[in-house]
C-alpha cells in the first residue's frame, strides 16, 4: 500500500485517507461547547495565517473516544482487525506515540507490538528498545533492554528488562539510573530493581549504590526518590560538618509528605561532643491560615549534663470581616543554647532575645486595631550582661488614617500598654518601674504638592498618661501622671534640574533643597518612667523626625529648630540611571535641650553635627557609598561608613566596608558604644571551574576577627559541584566557635553534606550560586 495516513476511530474500523491541505486563508475554530456558538463553528480571517492552540493536553476525553493515527511506508490489514505497519511505522494517540521498524496492531485486543528500534513516548517520557509490546486498552506491556528518559525530571537510564503495569506504574530490572544529562554522567545509581509510580511520584530502588565518577559513595538496600519535581516522603540526604563547640555534626532528616497542605520533617542529629538530639518541623497551609511548629530536644548534654531544647511556633489566621489573629512563640532551655548547639552553617550565637507574642486584630480601609500580649526571654552573656526588656501584658493598639480628605491627611494612633518585669526594691533608675501607659496622638496635615516644589504643614497633640507601680526607693514619685504636648512642623522642598555632563556623558543634574521646621514646647518629664524609649542615632532619616527619642516616646524633647538638607543627583540622560548623589544636612537649634533621659548629657550647642553622604556608580561595575557624621564643636568624626563594590562579571564580586563609631566619654549612657570595624567579602573565579568565596570582619578596637569565612567551590561542566567552607565567629565577648562544612551537589539528585548557601548569601555581598538554575520541564519534553 502506498504511503498514506489512516485514521482509525477507537471503536470503529472505518479508514479515511487524509488529503493534502491547501494553503489556508481562513481558520475555522470549533467552540469548546456547541451551545456556546449555536452549534456552528466560528470563523476567523487572518490573512493567510491559521490559529493554532499550541501544545496542550486533552484531559476530558475517555480512552474509548481517543482516535488513533497510523503512519508507515506500507499498511496491511485483515477483516479480523489485525493491522501491520512496516517501514518508519508509527501509531499515535494524543496521549501516546509508538514507533518502530514494524508495528503489529490488534484492534480487538489493543495489543501493539513494535519490532526493531521501538520507541514509546508518553507524557514527555521516552522508552526505547529493540522490541516492545504495549496494550493501548489496559496500558500494560514490556520492553527488552530499554533505555529511558523521564520527562518529569529529565532523568535517564538503561535496564535489562522493563515491565509496564499501568499508565503510571513501571518496573525496571538491573538498572542504571541518573539525573545527569551529560553524555558521560558524572553520577548514577546502580540498582537490581527499580519501581516507578508516576501517580504517587515515587521511585523505589532496591540494593542501590550511588556512584560518583565511577566510585561508590553511598549504598542502601532500599532507596526512594521523587520522579517529578514535587514533594515526596522519604529520607533526605544527610548533612554533616564539624564545629569546635559541638564536634562532628551529622543529621539525617526524614520528610513526611502528609497532605498537599501540610508536611513534617523529623531530624535525628548526632553531635560528638554533646550527644544525640531529635529535631522536628511541622508546616501547614490553608485558605485562611498558615504556620509552622519546630523544636529540638537533647535528653542529656555530654558536657553540661543538662537537658537542652528549643521550640518555635508561628501561626497566622484570618477570620473574615477584617478580623485575624496570630502568634509567635519561641524559647530555649538556657542562655548558651545558640552558642553551643547552633544550626550548622548559621551564626545564631548573637541571638539575645526570644519573643513570645499573641495578637488578635481587625482592619478596614481606615482603621486598624489589635490587642497583643508579648514577653521576652533574655539570653545573657556573663561577660556582657543585658538589661531585660519589659513584657507587654497586654497592649492595645488603635490607628485610623484618612488621606487626601478634602486635601487633608488625618491620622490618629492610640495605644494602652501594661509593662511588667521583675522589680528590685533598691533601684533608683526609672527604667525599673512597672505600670500602665495610655498614649494618644492625633495629627492632621495639609500637603501642597506642585511640579518642582512641595510644602506640608502638620499639627498634632501627643497625650500620655501613666499609672506607675514604683519600687521601694522610688515610691515618693506620683503614681498617676499625665503629659500633653502640641507638636507643630513644616516640611518643604524644591527640585531644580539642568542638563550637564558627567564623565563625558550627557546627564541631568538635580538640586533638591529641603527645609524642616519643628516646634515642641517644654514639659517637665523628669518623674515619668522609662519603658521602651532610647536615644535615636542621628541620621538623615532622624534629622527630619519629630523626636530625638525612639520607641514609645517616654521622653519627648522640647524643640524649636530647623533642619536644612541639600541633595544633588546626576542622572543618565538616556536611561535615568543615578550615577552620582551628594547629600548634606544639619540642624539649627533656637533653644537649649531641657528634656533628657536619666543620666543623659543635654545638648547645649546651637548647631547639630553635620551629616554628609555620597553614592557613586563610577562605572557600570564599580559603585561606592560614603556616609559620615562630623561634630564641628569638638572637631571629631562621630560616625562614618565607607563601602565599595566591584562586580565585573557574573560570579565575580569584591565588596569592602569600613565602619566607625567614636568611643564616647565615660558615664555617657544612651550613646552607642565605640566601634571600628573593617569588612571584606569576595566571590572570585580562579578558573572556569574553580571559585573562591570569603569574608573577614575585623574589629580594630578589639584587635580581633569577629567573623572569618573562607570557601572554595568547584563547578563541573555538567551535573555536579562541590564546595568546602570554613567559618570562625565570636559567640561571646571572649569565646569563638569554629566550623568546617563540606557539600557535594549532584544535579537532579540533591546535595550530600551541609548546605552553606544561607551562610554565603547572607555574608558575602552579591554572592551568586555557581550552579546553573534547573530548567523547568513540561509534559511535552522530547515531543516528536
């Protein structure tokens, strides 16, 4: 029979010859539902082009209704329904394609036998072999010496024999499996038997051995792995490393894919110096809620002899009608938990406070309200003791805001809080008094914004009332006190532009002066308690703020002052990219400071420190930033930050910074402690395959390194990468922890060892993963 294309209905034996289609000038598109278009096809004229739906799956067709298409050099048939296709034979359905040198198709039984160069394609997966039998009705069969490629994850392999049990289940015997797409895979799994279940997303390999570069590195009598890029229950690859305080650290997590909306991970963990501990995490997600619960438990620490544990629970819930509630609960067994048993590769030793809070709230377009209870666990360092924070048991919050209300912006914020922590009868510090604080602060402003300039007058009244439980030494102070302060401000600015050049390139330069006036009358606040208020650092943002104190405003500084600011920018005339920015600001005081925190030295000068800043993109790859605070009265630089970053290409970046905070005079509380630190981080390619990463934080004041990271990464041409990372960091004033982590990353399988990516991404400025991102696959992989 001459080469032809024959259409066989799933239940019929009628043959129809396809005719060559002329060049289309009109497309006919059948509606998905005949009723939608009155049972008639709709016509679309496209001037010689035909509408194509593209590659898509037809999921709503019964198997009996799916037609089969046959093609070959010759096709022979008999009345019994036995059809033989020879020469480039193929049999197609929308869900399956079978090819071979010769195909026998029995329409009555559904058996399809492909002899010579057999190829079976289904859902992006491909199986080839010398001979293959497949039953289209019950979707079973077998294949001899199959080679296979899985469309779901790009894995491939070969076997001696393959049984097809159903559309979703398959068994392979004497298998070599790999997720590496290289011509010579860097890694593979050799197994006596592999069962694949596509519906359950599970592959089970028995007597499996993992080979890397031909060397066995892991063996298991029973190994499960996901077939698709989806979640699946089973053991995760182990993590391991070593630290000076914990010793050799080995974890073997087991993942439970309990439900599409929740899962759990249990992690047995062995620390050679501490003992064996168990960790777990449970996550859940719903239409109106989400959360996670995590914890660890060590029955007896080999060093301390004590129980060590950690817990964390977070939940977020919406109730409808604008109502919601959430909680965030955290705790550890002792102050040294994060110093002794930190997560491998993470520096958690600087954790000083853990929060336990719960909140119930409501929100609408103009109003937000909630009631919250919050307590803190303070983790003390004996060499640098901390003052515990006040618990808020409870706190009520109400805020209303209406913007552009006949040109006005109105805001009203109200809080009522009960502050509590252990009292000491002999203290004279007002920050040790428990009590209640009611605060209300309504404001109204009238922004006037025009092209090139703006002016915003604002007025508010800050009202506060205290009910204080003074300890013994302070009981002479009044228990009930009130404070009412009007706060008036005027914010204004302008923007000028001109055409200019910068480094020989056309640019637009702006000049942006800003003037901010603030008036707050004096009120005696010496006898008010201090709950959550601190002196703010002087900065560009704080220079235009209403109070020099942050937090709950237990102190509101008197003010009659003007802040002058000036910024100039150079923007690329073609792209708008900011090449250079220069800024400066200073306050002018018309009255002395009379309100202070206990022990604070009041300001007496008529001018504040100078604030200066500069940012420059010197080239497309080199950028710098400088901010500094200069005291003209003492001729000292109070604070400064200088940083630069060079990124000439992908996977190549060098960043450096210098931070300075002048050491304050003795007996000056509320002033940040002195600090002088240099930080350098880098990621740099040594060759096409080798990369170095590192960071050093060095304290010039303490003459020691507070953190050091050094790593070496190797990226192969295909399928694998390896890295080793060394880390040393301070866990207290006089102690440090040292760790070393190894990782072997096998594309398509996972990683062996400790994952240092979080550490590198957080510590090395601009760090990028050396491995290429995994390409997403579809069900039409290897479509023929």
